C-alpha cells in the first residue's frame, strides 16, 4: 500500500495515539506548540496550522481545517480531559462529541459498522524491516530530537520523524480507545506509536517520495507556560453530542 502523508494524518495519528512503552520520569509538558504543515515545492499553497496545548490535566489540539471522522461529523480538533475521564471531538464552534470511558464499547460497535466489519492489519506491521533508528540527532527549539525513519516497500519512499524525549504527554483515555476500538477497524500505514507515545513527542515530520521531500509538518513555536483548563475546554455555545446522536445522523444520511 502506498503511504499517503498529508496534514490530516497528523491529526489522525494524534487522535489515534497508541501508548505501549512505560512512562519515564519526565513531567507532563505544560505549554503550547504551534505546528505548520506545507508542501515545500508549492510556494503559493497556504500553510495549514495545528495548535497543540496541554497541562497536567488536559490536552487540546485545534486545526484550521476540518477532517471527516464519522459520517455525520467533521472535526477540526479534540480535547482529552483526564480530569473528567473523557475525550471530546470538536466541529468548529458548533458541535462537540463527548466519549467517556464507559462508552468505548459503543464506539467500537459504531466504528465496526462504519468499516463494514473489516478489521485492519495494524498488528502485523513489519517493525524490523521498515523502521530504522538512524542515531541522527539535532536541536529543534532547544529540544534534543532523534530521527526515526519508517520505510515503504519502495525504500525511496519514507517518513522521517524527529522525536524528543524532553516532551512527554499522558494521553489517558485515548489508550483505551485505541486498544479497544480504533486499532481493529482503522488501518494506518505509519504506526502511530512512532509518532506518539508516552516517552517522546514529534517536532518535525517529513515525507520523502522517490528521495524527494514532498510534505512537511513542523513545530514552528514551542512555549512552555501554565495553561488554564478554561483554555482547554469546549467552546461556549457548542452543542454537546453523544454517540447516539452520531448514529442517528448516520441513519438519516446526514453529512
């Protein structure tokens, strides 16, 4: 399968994060990280922006683009609220879909219905043959990052991910959501544990096709500071939805 790397995959990889490694001693990152995504060969294309914020209780990701998550809902961000044991998908300032830990089984059934019962093959990823720890390191925004390459079958096509162990994130309920619901129905070519895990965080992601860089997602600014929960919550006026609401939209054929 040809690897397709576009901005929406950063959103999905963050949303579909898999946590396998034990947590190190680094404290949860508190601050704001601004990402920009672009095609380096397309000078006139505007950058796409993704803003990531976190504190000890919550994680907030917001994009200036919407991505289809369910039939019936497009999302441009999400919130992980570890203090409330849930996560919330955001659709602009209009809709907010909340999923609690108790609703993960319902989410599983919903996604299996969307996928037609077809399970993905994520558990059979060829780690030894396709993932390379290059040993290359550099500094980005004052953080030490190390390069990991993930190759396609054609080794001229690969993703270069620069990870830092100096930023760690507790993804909370998303661990359960991935293991119980998402990993079995959503197929990704780049294993999400390379992009996100509790031991490291990506500050630069580059996709190379036939040896040429064709897509970049990079942190343009990293700011460590206190972020109040009120900045990491559902927008005022957003309509709160449940999984039952999304299922009704699907049955009605809403888009």
